[in-house]
C-alpha cells in the first residue's frame, strides 16, 4: 500500500486548507485511516481518524475545526482544516490501519501499518 499526501502550503491564521491522501496498491483491506502531525522539535501527534465502517474521531485541539472525509471511488481521504492557527503548523501525515487495534479511538501511531510521506502546513500569524 502506498499513501500520497498532498495539499499543504502556507496560509494565514483563520484560513482554510484541505489535505488529501490517496491510497494505492492493495487497499482491499482497510480498517481506517488517520491523520497525524509533527511540529518542529515535537513528537508526532494524533489529529483525527475515520473508520471504514463509519465514524470519525478527533484530537481535542482540532475538534470543531477539522473534518475528515473520504471518497471511496478515489480511495482518497481528506482533511478539511478551517480556522487555522499558527500552532497548527506542522508536517501532516496520513496513515492507514489494515486491522482494528487495541483502542477504539485509534490514536496511537503503532495502530497504523502504512504511512504517507507528509505534507507541510505553515500557518502565519
């Protein structure tokens, strides 16, 4: 499975941006997909996830501002980011989980089997 993330860029605080993550290869077995981000000097952190059976879950820091959706026909997951803040600046990674993990929230890095290369989002104040 290969994941290609795109859509990052430089925006101002309050702007919106939509990231895409296209999956290719053996995508017949997908439990869910998630988005993580890593700011300079910080650890990679969970942003949100969507299960193929339905249902989304978000980190408190983005809840109400970010929305994950998917297009089955295109094997693509989107991260719509609204009301962006400078603290949202990070490299954003998409990830794919091929099976269920120990937590229903799927917020742990180890619950994902495949990762995209990351796309940089910079929010200026």
